[in-house]
C-alpha cells in the first residue's frame, strides 16, 4: 500500500519536468531528425522490396527460398523466413554466426575456395589438387560412412591441422569462435546439409594399441594389405609400383593423384587412428570404404592370389604369420561367431595400420637434400617429424 502511494507521488512529481523539456527549442531539431529517419527507413524498405523481387527470380529454380549466404543480400538476414514459433530467434542467432563465418571465410579461405564456395577462387588455377568445392556436400576426410556428410568435428580437424601434401593450410591459431563460425558458413554452401545431417552414420574409431611398431603386426599387416589389394592403387610396395589404377577423376571432376605412402605425411593425419579412419570410411569416389566384413574376410586364399606381387624372399618372411588367418572366406562366415569376427576385424585393421605406418620413411632435412634417405623406425622418432 505504502509503495503504491510513493510511486504515484513520484510520477506526478516528474510531470512538470517533462513539460519543461518539451517546451525547449531543440524539440524542433529532434522532430526534424525523426521525420528524416522515417524517410530513410522508407527508402531502405524500398530497396529491400526490390531485393525481394530479385531473390524471387533468382531462387525460382532452386529449392530454398532463402538467399544463400554467399549472396550479398544475405547480409540482410531479417528477411530469413521463419516457420515455427520461436524459430525467429534461432534463425537470427544462426544468421549472426553465419555473418561472422562469412567474414572469416573472406579473410582466409576465399582466395582458394572461391566466393561461391565452389573451389574456384583465383588461386585455384595454379593448384594441382583443386580446393574443395563445398557446394556438393562431398568431403574426403570424415568419421562417417562413405555416402554421408562429415561431422562438424571432421571439418574442425581439417581446418585446425590443414592437409599435408596439398595447399590447404592449417589454422591452429584461429580463435575457436572463428572456427565454429567458418564451419557453419562452409556448411551453408550445400543446400541440403540440414536435411541430410541426420542420416550420417558415424564410424567408431577405437584407441590404437601401443605395439604398432612390433614386427609381427607389420608383417601381418603386409599380408592384409596384399590380400585386400590396396596395391591396385597404392602399388604392391605402397610407393605406386605395379599399380593398375593410376589415373583418377575425383568426385568434383578434378584429376587426382594416387597416394605414395613412403613419402611425406598423410593428408588426413599420421596418427594410427587417422589411418584407421581413412580406410574404414573411404575417400568418397576415390577409394572405397573397407567395412568390417571385408576386413574380417582376409584369408589365405585371397592372399595366395596376390603372391606374384611378393618381393624375393618375402614369402619366407611372411610364412609364420599366415596361419593366423582363416583359409577361406567361407570359414570366416560359417565357423566363426560374431565376436570372433569382430576380434579379427580389429586385429586386421590395426595390423594394416602398422604396415602403412612402417612404410613412411622419415628423412632428416640433410638426408633429403643430400639424397641419402634412411628409414628410421617410428619408435626412434618420439612422435617428431624430422
Ligand atoms: C591455399 C589454398 C587454400 C586455402 C587458403 C584454404 N584451403 Fe581449404 N582446401 C584447399 C585444397 C587444395 C583442398 C583440397 C585437398 C584435397 O582434395 O586433397 C582443401 C580442402 C578443404 C576442406 C575439405 C576437406 C575434406 O574432407 O574434403 C575443407 C573443410 C577446407 N578446405 C576448409 C578451408 C577453410 C575453412 C579455409 C579458410 C579458413 C580454407 N580451407 C583455406 C586449399 C585451401
Ligand atoms: C581404387 C583405388 C584405391 C584403393 C583400392 C585403395 N586406395 Fe587408398 N587411396 C587412394 C587414393 C587415390 C588416395 C589419395 C587420396 C588423396 O590424396 O586425397 C588414397 C589415400 C589413402 C590413404 C591416405 C589418406 C590421407 O590421409 O592422405 C590411406 C591411409 C589409404 N589410402 C589406405 C588404403 C588402404 C589400407 C587400402 C586397402 C585396404 C587402400 N587405401 C586402397 C586410392 C585407393
């Protein structure tokens, strides 16, 4: 009760002051500014209406009624349509994230990946491996199965670590917020991202065992490599020797070089988990994904068919490890239960990783310059790349 009285008293006390203000002469200036702003607002509205017409024509043959973020009109994100209650707020938050991402992209990525995200930035003409065309929604380095979109964390890894062997730089110092924003922005070049993202199937990557430099694992991995015919593209020695497939056109219509494991770092990373991920998920349109069944089915019969690729004396070296493989594929599927097969998939996968890692030659700069490459066992490197 007493509060009410005091508030009434306050408001009546304010009134004379307000009237005093209104009688001041600069009120005219104030009113004039108001009219001017209203006029400007109206003309801005006019522009926007003009834009709407353009947008309507422009998107007539596209699915989405929204301007794409590459479009300069997207700066005006108030026009983004909302369909559900509360969606407006979400849209605006997303739109401002996209705005920030667009700024980051314009600063660091546009020169290669292009203003429209189609990989045709001005620098792309000089690059052998062309920058990614983001408009197709196809990515190489994923933790998802071959047909799926990548996870946001996959894009994050690519941006933070870069891709070895090609021009894609690493941005380890880019603030986290900028990475998140630019990821949202490059996603938006693919119109069906939101629709397809729920179909992503994640390929789980277990933690690597510690003994990958053990001779037994490397030699067993050699058998898996031959039996699975990785050599068809990578060469029987992992350096391209005897590869039958040497020319590719990748998913984006660009020429693609096969990969030599013995030189330099791998694009998707050199950690055992990275290699595991690469052959389990495949590199879309370039290299198939090797799933559990294929990895379990490695057997003596499939290995024998590849014997002609063996180097001299190699068979004797591999012989003791052959007995750890089933004789035929049917043995795997008739005489083993699911858990035994899973064990085999795991063992074969990590042995294959061990073999691929063993192929990487580590040179010191001096050795590379003087042309005396020497293979250094991985265990001597303490994780450093010389
Ligand atoms: C100097 C050129 C260059 C710049 C600058 C550049 N990229 Fe790339 N980027 C590439 C190339 C080339 C590839 C394709 C590599 C390949 O196919 O092996 C690529 C591929 C990618 C991929 C796809 C990886 C996959 O899994 O397929 C992503 C994501 C990417 N870049 C993001 C970015 C972002 C974000 C920026 C800016 C912060 C950026 N890039 C800046 C050259 C560049
Ligand atoms: C149909 C051809 C083909 C077959 C078969 C194939 N690969 Fe590949 N693989 C490629 C090509 C091409 C690349 C290079 C991709 C690139 O540079 O972007 C590659 C790259 C890789 C990479 C490196 C990716 C990176 O991070 O740089 C690994 C690891 C790999 N392959 C493992 C294997 C294994 C293991 C097998 C057998 C189970 C195999 N590949 C079979 C074509 C093939």
